C-alpha cells in the first residue's frame, strides 16, 4: 500500500470496539481494493454512530480541500461500496458511516466468490468469533426473540391449553417477532453473511439462507445497492415461520422501536450463538422468557435435546438435563416437544432492552472506555 495510515486507522477504529483480530492486514488490503485512501478522509469526517446532513458535510469537506463535486463523487463511491449509508431526513439528504464490521458484511454479499469477498469474509468471521472473548463491553449488541408459537401458541402447536403459558398482559410487543416486524416502515431481506463467509472457507450450511432482515433507512440503502430485496409484510412473516421450522433463532438489534436488523441464525455458523453456547453474555441477550419443564409428562424422546441450538438441554440416560445458565429462551424446544412437557414463563429478572439505538450506543461506548482503561491498568 502506498500510504496505509488511513486504512490502518479504519482497522484500529474497529479494533477499539471489537478487539484486534488476525487478518487485519488482509482486511486493509480488501478496503484498498474498494476505496482510494483519499475517500477515507471524508469517511472520518462523519461522526461515529450519528448522521450528518449533506450541507454540513459539504462545509467540513471544503475545510480540508474537497470541492462539492469531489465530495459528491467520493460519497457516491463510498455508498456503492457500503462504507456509508444515506437517507432523506427532514433536514435533507444525510449520511452515516458504516463500521468496518458492517461494511465487511455487505462486501461479503456484493463480492461473494471473489478474493476481495473472501478477504472480508475471513476478517468478519475472525472478528465475530474472537471478539466475543475480548470485548470490554457487557451490554449485548443483539437480543434473542422467542419463537412466536412458544409464547403465543396456535392450533398447530402441540401444547395443551392448561399449561402455564405467559399471560397475554405479560407478552409485550417487543417480545413478539411478528409485531416487531409489523411496526417497521420498510422491510427488506438479504442472504446470511455468516453462512456466505463460511461458504468461502469451504464450510457450507444447508439451512435457509435468505434470513437476514433489514429495516427502514438501512433497508433503503441495502435495497438500492441490490444487497437486499424489498418485502411485503406477508412474505416477511412467512420467512420468519420457515426460519422457526428450520430451527433457526431470531436475533434482533438490542433496542426498542425502529430497529435496523433482525437475523435468524443457525448454531453451526453464527459466531454470536457459538459464543452464547460457551456461556458468554456480552453478544446476545437472552429473551424475556425461560423454559419450564414438567417431568411427569416427559417420555424421554429427546426432541428438545436435538433442537436446542446452544446445547442447554442434554441427554443423560434419564430425564433431559437443562442448563439454565446457557438457555437463550428461544422457545424452539417448546415447539419440538410432542408431549407438551415444556412451556415458557417470563423470567423473574428480565433483561433490560435499551429504549433507543443511541442509548445502546452510549452504553457500549462507556463500557469500551472503561474496559480499555481497566485493561491498561492491568497491563493487558
């Protein structure tokens, strides 16, 4: 690289949030294939985690020597390469920078089957697989949402009515995946980047692939780029049902209201679920529900053991053994049990869901700063 300083700065900025991982040189090479270094001067003018209007960005760009025409060309290129998002606001066109992790996800989709796509995929898998052990944060980025039939059973779910199911007053809209999706202004869906990245490493997964939902402004950008396709509500709800039937777990952005993403993940390829299976709590928040077991009804067919994505239920030669500490509250075991031995109940201490994306971002940044200072004190 002729002058790698800004590429290095981009990778270090990602490492500040997620930790340093192997393959960062390869990631810098991949970014260089997408953007000239000069573009990153504009990238770093955009405040992290916030939007900036085009008018304000023009004023900042002029101060570092960019003409309006040069800025427009640069922004268009960065948008086409998914390093920035853009959308209309009440104040006009606005831009937001994408963290390297998010840009890598989109690059995996846009350049699948190419050396650049593989480089981004390798970087993303390293980041997602290793960073969970290095993160100085405690607030999870995502939260698990229980399979809807487990908390709102219908006629097709094999659960007896007299079971102690959650009271409807205890079921909040933020718990119900269909209600969450219905409340979004724009819905899109894209191919799972976890499994795409693994494909390029020769590790294929047969689970449904079109399982990553995008919403609102993020959906508008990814749909325009051809990364995602727009969905009507009926098809979106059908995909969610198919994901549950395939044993995939719903993970949504860990904040309320207008979210950006919801993925339905497999335990074999999702780094977040792999971390959760090892007891880590800083990536995925459990759902507000726990699984309750009625041993008198259990016929020991172990369907629950087979479907549990994090091995929180195991076979020990008798009644299934349940590890409450590992249970995500995804509810897949409830639907799998033919005897209705399992049901859901609201946790005594339900995890708090930040009210806004900014509240989540603020919590994470505070924890990053505190964690970095504490690690420095300990010489780590």
